[in-house]
C-alpha cells in the first residue's frame, strides 16, 4: 500500500504478470490437437501438485468436476488462450489431464424447424 490507502498497481492496466512469464517464455505447444473448443478433464489432480505452478494447479482443480474447454479455462484464469494452450499441453504431457471429445451435435430436425418458422410467421 502507498500513502492514502491505494495499491501500488492499477487494475485498469491489466494483469501484473505477463503471459510469457506464466509460460516461462514458451509460446508454442507441440500438440496440434488443441484448439479453443478442446475439452480437457483432470485424471490425477494430486499427482504432480508440488512441482507445478499456481496456474497448472488451478486448471487441475477446475477440470475435476466436469470437462472444460480451453476457452473456458482462459476466461476463468484471465489468461490469453495461447498461454492456456501451453499450460494445458504441460499437464497433458505429464498425464494429469486427458482430452475429452465434445458431444456430437445432433442434426436439426426439419419438422421442428418448420414448426418454429410457422410459429414465428404467425406472430
């Protein structure tokens, strides 16, 4: 705190730790199967906790209950997606996370779509 009760940094200027510091300077992940909608799930939440940094542990905790997409993890950690890809890649490499396929989209039902369209036209 500085005199007057204000903090030494301002939240308006963004995070105080830059993404390249979180990833230790790494910007690329060697896995081509990671995109923003990739779902990951924790399989071993405590296996490597002592050797991991804070962000790794947070990802493990977030993905215990249900699988999350990389974009959801990025939003919850307030980190760039590129940084999250690197961190998730680390966790996949040590076996703490696994990829989970998203549910296949159900093809649209033409009758249902027609009923909706007819209902909208009646409005």
